[in-house]
């Protein structure tokens, strides 16, 4: 049985590696693996037989860390988060059963590492755990008063937060996409603007998923009210094409709660506000392809900086690659 006990660095402390915003290591030692996450007081014990293998990747955004930890063995973990720091875990894959703070793991639950008393975690073999580390005050500051009160109750103790299946599947897809982008195009993280935008998107994605099972208010809107709100969101997106608004910026501008905004798009269009923002921007690119010189010009104008993801999303929506459509439209001029 391998054993490791250590205190990790606070979230506010940065290593020299973090100046590059991305850090990735592979390990074959439990103690080395445990040393990777910062800001945790954690104890690892290996329970299953065999050689331990681990991986750890961390992306650092302003005020937020996104991590991916892979562990090959069954582990018994105990630990506690520093005051005002929370981690929200999202399992991407695992083999067998696991238990977090006395509750059985499910595919539709987030792991809330927060609050007093610490946590106990029997993690299964082949676990790939992603998650964010953020100050509780920063997390709650992006919510309406009623939403913040409900989320604050969740963060009082470590626990599993069961959420909507569709929403957590969408979150997994989004977070996996961020990981692939960092792996294949790390230069995109050199842009401070893009770094801030991605960090906001990651935070929003986790927050929106957490809110899917927290009844913060009863949302009652007529169809006319929903359509008006959707139009107002579209106007804001079109008005600032190269700087897509965050969910909180939309809520502040339109004087609505995140829950109201989420409900409006879920009921009215069967999508999330973030999905709608992307759709508006992709339509903007398509219209611009008729008169722009290059696809890159149109994509950049509408705030798409990772062209691989942009081309994939464009094809998913319109059924063709933007380069092909640009060539066809240019012939019609």
C-alpha cells in the first residue's frame, strides 16, 4: 500500500511554471502525484494492487484553475480545502464504484470539495477527474442574491451535487474541448484576452450546471417576454462581435438572474444562453463570408480565435466547412 501525506501550496501562490498558464506532468509515484494540485491538504493511500501511474494537467486562468487528474489505482483520499477556496470536480471517466463523503458516485453528479470538516473519497481505478479551483467569493459574486444563497449552502460541506444528465454531458464535452485545445494549440493561451474569455466560459459552464438542480426562484415568463429577452441578448452579441459577453454581463445589462436567462433559452429555444451566443456569432461569420477576403478575417471579427474548434462548430451548424462555403460564395460575387 502506497501512502502520501502533504500540505499543498495555497491557490494564491504561483510556481514559475504557471507563468505559461499550462502545466502537464506524468508520474509513477503516489507522492509525486499528490504534490501536483495546489491549495489542498490531502492524504493519498493506494488500495488496489499494481504499479501506480498518474497524469496531471493544469490550466491557469485569471482567478481560476482548471485541472485534469488521472489516477490508475483505487485510492482512499482525505483532505480539506483552505478557507474561501472551493473545488468543483467533474469525473470524465472511471472504472468501478467510488464513494465521495459517504455517497455513491454517479455519472450525473459534481463533486463539491469545500467547507469545514474535510472530505473522504474512495476513488475508483482509471479515474479521470477534471475540475475548477476558485475562491468562493468569486464564485458567489457571479450569481444573483437568491442563487448565491442556495449555492452557499451547497458549499458549506463537501458533497455530491446531483445535476441534470443533459447539462453534465454538455459540460463534459465543453471541458474536454478546452483540454484538447490546450494540447493541440497551446499558443492560443498566450493571448490575455482569450485567456480571460476562456476562464469566464469555464466558470459559467460549471455555474450553469450547478444551477440546474437548485430551485432559486420560480420563473414565469410569457412567450412574448421570452422572445423579447432573446432578441435583447442577440442585440448585445451583435453589438460587440469580437468580445462575446459573459453570462453575468448579460444578466447585469438586462437586469435578470442567471436562472431567468437559463430558463428563457431552455424553454424558448431548447438550448443554453452560451449555445445561443455561439450560434449568433457563427451566423455572423456566415453572412460576412460573402464579402470578406479570408475566412480568418470573418472568424476573428466574431471573436473566434481557435480556428480548429471554429471550423468544427461551423460545420456542425451549417453542414459544410467555412472554407468551402467561402469559396462558393466568392464565385457568386
